[in-house]
C-alpha cells in the first residue's frame, strides 16, 4: 500500500485530500502546511495527521502530492526526489525553466516517477474527444475566469493559459515555429488578460485567449482538421463532433450538402458519450497506477517543462511588446 503525504492544504489542496481519502489501496499518512490555523482546521475536519516539518512527513511516505504556491514547487520536489520519493506536483511544474530542467535531471537520476497536475487532460469532455482528434490544423481556445486573488502570484499565462498550452502541445505533433502575444496587467502586476497565436512547423495555428477578469466563466476549445470539427466545453463537460459521415456514424444526425464541385457529401453531427468522472481523482489514480506498475506517467516532467517553456516564451513576447 502506497503511503502518501500532501504538501499544501489550501483551496486546491483540500480537494486533493478528499480524493486521496477515496482512493483504495492508498494510505494518506498526513499533510504539511506552514499555516498553523489552516493546519489545525484541516486536521480536525479531515481527521488527517498534521506534520510539523517537511522532513518529518517525507520520512514517512512513498509518494508526495505538492499543492503549494508555485514558488515552493522546486524546493519541495527537490527534497522529495533526493529522498527517493515519487512526486505529483501541481502545474506549473516550477516557477522558471532552470528549475524545471534540474528536476528532469534529478527524476532521471533517482529513477522516480513524476506527474504534473495538468488536470484538463483528465476532463471527461476532453477524454471523450481524443479518439476524434487527428492532426488539427487550426485551434481556437477561450479560457475566461472571474477575478479571484488566489493564484495571482503568477500571470494569467501561468495561472490559466498553461492548461491549454499543455493540451495543444499534446495534440499537435510538431514543434513551435512562431509565437505572437499581447497581454495587459489590469488589476495585478502581471498580465491578467492575454491573446496568443502559436504557429507550428506543420502549419497548424492555435489562437488562445485567457482572462481572469471576466464577468463569466468559459473554458472552450475548438479543433479544426481535415473533414472534421471538434468542439470541447471543459466547463459544461460537453463535446460536439461535426464531420463527414462514415459507416460508424449510423446513429449520428446526418444531412447532405452540395459542394462547389457538384459532389454530394453527408455531414454527421454527434455528441460523444461523456462519463461522469472526477478529473482530480482520475489524475491521482493515473499517477498511482504509474508508480505501482512502473509505467510512464501520463503528464510527466518533460510535458510540464515543455508547457512551461512555451508559457515563458509568451511572457517574453508580451514583455518585449510592453517595452
């Protein structure tokens, strides 16, 4: 049975605690949080032991789950890896690229597993659409949120957009060619809203808009590829697929269209079945399975680095535009 320790029990950390308590064959040993008041409240509510130091908790576990503010990720990951612990760390993997590179080396040398918490990879709407996504050539993304002081220690790029950067990099099997970006710091000292265009060497173009000062929430991605359109609503957990009809689309709503060449084609519209799953629990289960079966994690440290690398290139573009 894997022994698990959680570092950081703020807003998101509490969700992680809840899910660890529901996962079978896992022993949630305890947690560490430097805020004494929060620690006392959580220990009482969840009946989980509060450890008074990082080292004390590390010595008692096989696996750590790091759900702290980003600036603490590297320190905690480093301490855990040096003790041979497997690491789940929330996104972004670290605050800068040098730290992420050092973690990649340490993970390899220690022969431990690391997974980065890009939770949208486990969103059931995205999972349901994966089988339909083949070589998208244009991608449109909107991720909008109402203002919340939590998470504003980093820019909207590292807070929100990095989710979609990771999704796009997992879908587009090509290297980034060009990045164009603009952003504005409206309420905080870093960009609160940004628009980005990423061009890939295979010709794919992705347009991303992220805002944390919107009046309404939105988390949508639209994929356009040869013969198909795929719309994914991460928030509502709905997926729509519009494509040229095939034999497998017998139960889809279909209609004929006339093309400019005079050829008739049949369009099929379907809504793939979405399983009601808990994305956070699914990502933690995926991590546990990778540790137990000695297999690759679904979102590993290199995935975390690549998403962070593109995010920092975006920030560089924004900063150069401002200057």
